[in-house]
């Protein structure tokens, strides 16, 4: 059975970004070595990365040439799927291109019986659609040591609650806390 893992960086008050998309969550972290080590181990068991169009565009501009980044080799080698209604192709530098699908929920449901692990990075709209459809198995939050007060929330305002079961926590250097839940 397919396992869908959503991984997000958030502020302590639950925002993915500031009110104008500011990346203060990342700026608050002085040392990413623990998250990199965690993801390098996790990616050994992941079969694909699922991205929205905007996250894909940001990642495709960075990862294919980020040879000095510890995770670059794994990220570039991993299969990628981009959820977009506007893209027809999704190149990834000199690496294999990403597969493009129009609907994240339909795509995940079509793969449910396969034995693979999918990780969703960033991509708030993809993440929210998958949560709304009940298609997320795990939520992993990396909580940065900053409160933003306003911004892009993890879930859409006014939506239904998302019951979670705590499975694991870990405190990392630089004041980051990793929290893993199942849905």
C-alpha cells in the first residue's frame, strides 16, 4: 500500500511563510544539518517526491546544480511528480524530468495499491488537497524557533479540524523540533 508523507517547515504558531510569502521560517534556523541527515536517511525509503508547480519551479532552479548540498544526489536521483494544470513538461536539469499530473488527489488514489512511499515537500495547495481528501498517512513538521503572528497557515482558515496521532518527537540543534504524526 502506498504511504503518503507530508513534510513541512513551520513556525511555532503554525505558519509556513510570512504574510507576503517571506521565508522567515528558514531564516530562523542557523543549522540545517540535523534536518539534512534526517532527510537523507528518510529518502532511502522514499520512492518519489510530489510537488506543486510553484515548489517544483523553485526546486528545479536549485537542486539540479546544487552539487555542494548534502542531499543533492538523492533529491536529483529520486522520481518526481509535479501537480499542475499549466505545465506540460517538468525538466530537472540534466536529470530525469518530473512526471506531470493535473490532480494530486486522483494521482495518489490511483497509486494507493502500489507499494511505494511518496513524500510531499512544500506545495501547500497539494498538501491541503490531500488532507481534505483523506489521502495523507503521515505529517512530519519541522518547527523553527520563530513565531510569525500571521502568514500562510498550515491548513486553510475555517477548514475542518485535522485529528492527528503523535508518533515521534525529536529536538535538534538550533532550536528545531521534529514532530511526526499519523492521520
